């Protein structure tokens, strides 16, 4: 029976809700069961989908069954399967049943907690779980709401960095005048995520005032504190105003860690981008990578990468939440209320870009409770162990080399070229052949002029056999590529 | 059996996925069945939740049943129930089963389509549904991807306006030099959503260069084209550079519509914020409110408000997508790929703030197909008819007045004060008593110095009896408030 016929249109009918939802919660685990059968990287050609879709919206309702059939027939072939156990590209988007359940609660309750009064539980649960995660990372109390700071949930690192940058900018411009916005300078390394450059441009800092300081093999691609100091001194000498330094814990290209303790002094605003490796720091053996965090002004990390939380989810802590409010608050009459005016509650709309906000806190709350800190640490360690296993394979095969020491669950390696100039051709060809097989998916980066292949381990469904399978696939294809390109290296 | 014990940790196990998800898809319709029983506005005190939660994350996993029990016992009492049929505050957040199903698919597939190659279907479906929605609104082909423009999905109007502003800013600064950023001026009315002011500040425009032009009862709180022209001329005379005008179709306070046709000439960048009333414009009888849209450079609307799409979902169209790419593109080496370099595909990361992005397109695709345009129009018209019904009640009771003519499904009214100065006390008291009863939830605004009560109809579960109940509740409490405050008005 189609409950969406016009005579009795009931688009949120509790009875059909259950029935229709069951079709989906059958469909999704089926997808997971079958995901290994699909090519990991989609093999469609650009423009493929337009041939499967009408060019305007249907006038009449369609049954869910035919919509799901089209997901199977038309959408799934066009996906690159981030949930495949053979997905080793970029950084993984780490899903879990608990993350899915949390998202269902968020979407089903569908409250909009822009200020406290609009759903007190949404605000208060967010404050509580942000303190939980902060304590899992052993952040100093100066970042916790139960201390003198506070945390907020954003959707992405870029949003977190954008808001931190805006707060830093406005704090400084308040003293020196808004006309000096063109004098402000932002610093990162050539390994810092491109999001810093984007955020910097978005908040109105001239692109010529963005410093991407070079890193090198000599210190594993970490920012060099002396270089930062020199760059800032030169800028001051030129009449510019150093504003913001972004240090990274776990860079995208190679998992590098900037030396926080050495960087955190004499900086107007230090932000720590721990988007990827922040999750690992819940394990005591990785926590030292955050040493020096007490010197920072703000720090962000993304549980949607490596903490079993489905997209999207970025944690941001700041020492002086007031600075967010100064930069981001607007209070139109229609949002005024006694609770906000009492100043006893948080209105998270003033800690983020948008007014509207989803009840994301319930998602990470379910993820943490359903797994417990114990299992979350186990999960990180399992991935790191798989990465060690892969690293050992690479190290044992003389045709290959690990290019950058592994710190977390990312292994950066390559086929050794005979001549340095041949490295790109050799390894990009290997990457293309591996991905073209559809059996695994890996991506690349360039560090210190070297083209590397990245094996990022962390898809939830990845097991030992998948890592072993990836290595076998790489070995087999390496031989083919070496032969094809006429490189006469000995076999392992 | 707890599948999350350490010996066999399997956080995305397809078998337990089904079992656990069933608990949630039972829980949520139960919530909808019971939502009328809860006070619509939460009646908890600030800080209530901290007494229900441990102050740090649990070490061991907990069964889903106890997590759901805590949702019932601790979270639900702290919610203001946006899905209650008695929710008439702000603008509704319009949920539907189809929206929920679409979100489940998005979350379950959990792909991250920042560029085409990372999941071609995510990009291509987004282009297709954005053209669908664009055609539903009868946007000119200059906004469609099948024409010369294009659409993109953001999470919020603020993000849409921020990106449009940044594109406008960079287009102009490229010609006149970045140092002139402090000369740029942004225009809206005193009815424009506060998000414009926030976005303007975020992109580095001095707050002194933000013009909030006054509106009045005389033209139903619409922007006056002459005032815009005068303000721009004055600014030019003062050496400033008019940059961006935001016109609104359906303001938050009163549903006002700015005259697009008269505003769109001689403006560097016209953005149309149709966040709320854009949805209504899928009905031919409301489409005239978008007349003049062809003069705009960008337009945004939020299906998560009134088009049966669960949070979050903002559609943004732009005539020159290249300007987004100019402002927002970064291409680090690790994201380079042949498809992007062919320039034959869209990389939506360059049309938004963040790099990461969820597969939101599948949500609106399910919503549109499951309902069909026919039912979506029916849904809008039903809400408008309920608003007409409420408006007629107000008009019939001499103690009350409709303060601003109703255009969509928002009725702005008040208890008539004997003396104008008493209006705020009388109506804020009435609002407090109604909301304090827990039986309905309404919010307020101030337009033209008049404190008004807003009745925004559009929660999916709202039926005639709820609107009648709200009116009865208001009438009963009006009598009490009038007596309590000693106003001797006659009863209706």
C-alpha cells in the first residue's frame, strides 16, 4: 500500500516508517556483505549517470523498492567504495554500526540546537561529550568546559580552522585596526593540509601573506621551529603581523608530526590540526605526539576519520570560547530568550559558521558508549599493527622502500627507481595498475620531491587478509610494471 | 551476545548491524507516536544533563538497550521537540520518512565525494538533483548545469552566502587590488537573516561596511529599491565599493519578499536568500515571488526547512561556477588525478568551504522520488491552508490582530494593546504562558517596532486539530493574561 497517495498523504507516518526503514536496514548490511565484490575505485566514465536519470523530477511518487533497485543498478557502480576492506586511499572514512545508529537518532529526532533553548539536551550533551573526548586525549583543563575552555562539534577541519582563524584575526584587529587585515600573516608547512590556505583566503588574508614553510627528509617533514621564527622575524621586519601558526599532528602526505613544544612559544595563535592522528592519541603510547598541546590556543581532530564515527564529525577545542562569541555571534530579536540572556548557557550557534546545527553530539555519544574507550583503543592498535605488517612486507622486498618512517597506520613507500628521475613514472604506473584492477585502492603524495604511494589502513572492515592481498597485488603488478617499463630489477 | 567484546571486535558486522538497527527503527516511530505527550519546549533547567552523565567516557562497551533507555530517560526530556505537531516556532525543520531513509543511505554508504573520482555517483547525482530542484523552481537555465551555471549542496544558508560573498569579493578584488578589501560594502535590509552579517564579517569585510537598510509597514517590510540605490550612491561618494546585495524571499520575522526585479539592476552581485519560502515556489501560484531571479548571481534555499528533508540541506545555485573555483579551489598533490585534470568533471570541494563532504544528494533524490513533485506541492499547500485557517481565527477575534499580511505558512499576530507601549508586555507574557504550558511552542519577532507572535506552520505531523488546539490555547491564555495584567478588553 502506498501511504504517499494524495488522498492520505502522511509523509512521517509511524507505521510505514518502520516498514520502509526495515528495507534500508536490510539493504545496508547487504551492501557491506557484497562490497568486496565491487571494484574499489569506480570504473564509470564521466557523465555516466545522466543516462540513468530523467532530466527532471518525477511528478508522481515511486515505491521504495524501485528506488533501492536504482541504488543497486545505477548508484553503486558509480561509487568508490570507502567502506570496502580494500580501500587504502586518502585517509579512511571510518564507519561503524554505532556511528550509523547515532546518526539515525540524530536524523530521526531532527532537532536544531542552535541555541540552548532550542533543545537543551543537544547543547548539554555536546558539552559533555566534548569534555569526554578531551579527557580521552588528556587535553589540559584549559581546553575543557569543566575547566576554563570548551569544545564544539563542527563538520570539518576547514570549518574548525576557519573559525579559529576568524577568532584570532578579530582579536588582533581589535587592537591594531581592521584596515591592517592585509598585514596579517598565516604560517604552516608545505605539509600542512590545504584547508589552512583555503580558510586563510576565506577570512580575507591576502594569499601573498600565506607562508608554506619547506620541510625535508632530514626531520621527517616536520615544521622546523627555527624556520618559523625566521619567517616571522622577516615578516615583522617587513611591517607585517604574524597571526596564526597551524601545526599538524599526522600530516596527510606522510603522517608527519610538528614539534608542538618547540613551536608554541611567542606565537599569537597556535592551532593544532590533529584531524587524522588525534584519534590515535587516545592510546597512551601515542599521546606524546600531543606534548606541548598546552601551548596551543585551539586544537581540532576528526573522529570521522579514525574513531568509528560516520561522516561528518570534527571536534574543536578552544581555550577562550569568548573569542568565538566575539567573532561569530549574532543575536537577532527572533532568537532572544531568557536562558541566553542569563549567560548561564552556551549557544553553540556562536561557536560555528552556520546558525542551524544538527544533533551531532548524540552520534559520538553512542559511538563512545557502545564501544567504550577500551575497544576504541583496541581498534586504533589493530590498524597500527596491520600497518606494521604491511611496512614489514615492504621492508623485506628489495625492489621497494619505505620512504618515510611510519608513525601511525599510514605506510609511505615506493618502488625504488634505478635513477631518481624514473621514480614518478614507475610508481604512478604501479598505482594506476593497482587501482585499475579494482581489487584495492591506494593513493599517492609527493614529499621532498619524491613520488610516494600511500597505504592508509583504517577502513573498518579491513582484516589481515586484505592487507596481505594488497601486498600480493602490489608485488604482482610491480613485476609487470618493471618489465613493461624495461627496468631490470631483480625479483625479491 | 555482545559482538563488541574485545576477542572478536567487529564494529561494522553486517549481522549485528541489522539486529541493532532494528532497535532504532522501532524506537524512532515510537518517539513520533509519543511526541505529543511531551512538553514541546523542554522544561529542564540549565545544567540538568550533567547529573545524568559520568564526567568521563566509559571504559567498557554498553549494550544498545541501556543507551536507548538513557535517550528516553535523560535526553528526550531535554529536547525541544521540533517534530512535535505542536511545534510552531522559528521555522520548522521538516522531517519525513523518505528524508530519514535518504540520510540512512548517505550514512550507510559513507562515501566522501570531495572530487569526482572519490565517488563519481555522488558528484553526478548532486548535479542531476540540483538541476531537478532548479527546474522545480523554474530557475533560468543560466543557473542550471544543463545550462551555463550549476548547483551545489551545502549544509546551511550561512555557508551558501559565505561562499557567494567570497566569490564576489575575490572577483572584485582581482580588479581593484586586495588592499581594497576594507572598502567593500554589503547590503541587506533590517529583515535580512543575521547570517548575512556573520558571513560578511567572516570574509573580512569591516562591520562598519555592512548596511542594514530600514524597512517598514508601508511596504510589508520589503527592501526599498530607492533606498538601496541611495545607499550605494552615498557609499560610492565616500570612496567605498558596493559589492553584494542580499535579497530575501520569505524573511524570518514576517515572511517578507524583497522585489527582485526592481533590485537586480546595477548591482555587482545579487544573492537571493530563499531559505524558507523557496520551497513554496515549486507551486505555480507562489512562483511569482521569484520573478526577477534571472537578474541574480546566486540563489539559495533550504529543503530542510519546508521540503520534507531532514537536516541538513541547503541548495545553492550560481551563474558562474568558475568564480567558486577561483575562490575556493586548492589542489594539493595528494588529490591530483586524471579526471580532475581533464576538466570534464566537477570537483565539488571547490564549490564549498570544507574538503570533506557527505553524499547529501542521495537524500534529496530519495525525498523527491518517494514523494513526487505532486505530493511535495500538496504538502506546501496543506501547510498554507492551515496557516490561512489560523489567520482567519485571529482575524475573527477582536482582541487580536494579524500584524503583517500572510504570504506563506507564517502568521504574524498579536494581542492588541490598549496603548502601543503595552504591546511587548502583553504579548511576551502570552508567549511565555503558552510555551510554559508545554502544549504548543511559538516564537516571537519584532517588526517595525511591534512585538509580534509568529505561528510558523509546517511540522510534518501537524494536522488541523493541532492548529485548532493552538488557537484554543492562545485564546484561553489571552484571557488570563489580559486579566492578570489588568487589561479590560472585551472577550471575543
